[in-house]
């Protein structure tokens, strides 16, 4: 599975402990999170994807991360949840992608993540209800994230043309509910910063 081409398209939702919209997005990691440290979970819906000849389409993922200060300084902790429907080959491929070892969009994770908590294969759902994204892993993550409307109330508040590594366009959002219990952590970020991005990653 070395130097395989890979790609995934879909959507991701992210909820963190920042009290207002994440300054790491706007500063590209040169400003600390609002609480001085970052705790975050993210949900992924892969509409179409592959790793070499391994099909990743239709799978959902969850990722938790802790960052002790400035995002750019590293020493991150991460843990990965993979859809229970994934084949053993898809699990290996997604683990390689999300540890940065597959190169491409996620390659910085191989540099910035100092501690990897491991992989759990679990049932995961990612739904869109009106504009709210509902992301759930039973007994682990219970999240609902809604975009913040702009001056035109029919349209979302959007940051565009950004150099943010996750996506150039970010929908500014807020967590309606955001509970995460796993790997010895117990978080609740309801009412705090969230974002929704198009998932369009590739490598190597």
C-alpha cells in the first residue's frame, strides 16, 4: 500500500471547544485557540473515494483531536473511528490516510500528531436535516451543527478563498449539541464553534 493514489470527496463537519469561531482557521495556526488549547471532533461523509483499487465510497468516519496550544507547533493527539461497514482493506487505507502516511492533503498529520490513540470500527451516521448536519456514533459522539446565516438570511456565512488546509471554503457554524465520550475524554461543546467544509482531499 505504498505510494498509492487516493482521493475522497464528500463533506465534513467539525465541532471544537472555541467559544467563538475558531481563530486557527483564520490565522492558519498562528493564533491560539480561544481557550488556549483545542479539543475537537470531526465527522466525515465520503460520497466518492478510493485508495489505489480500494473503494472508500459511502463510508463515514469520525476523528478526535487535542492540540495543546498553537496548532502549528504540533504535539497533537488524535484518535480515529471508522465505519463498521468498511472492509479490512478500507480500514488499512483510511488509517494510512488519517495518520498522514499516505501523503497528499493529510500529510501534515504525520508531522503534527505526536500521539495516535488508535482506531475503532463502529456504526457511524452522517445526515443533513434542513441545513443541520447530524453526526452520531452511538455512545461516543452525539453532534448537531447548524450554519450561521449571513445578512441574507437564506444564505450561510462563508469564508472563501482561504489557505486553510482542510478546505478553501468554510461554512461558519455553531454546535446545537456536541457530546463526545471516548479514549478517556468527556466533552460537551454545545453552543460553541463549528464548521462545515466540502471534503475534497487527495494524495500522494
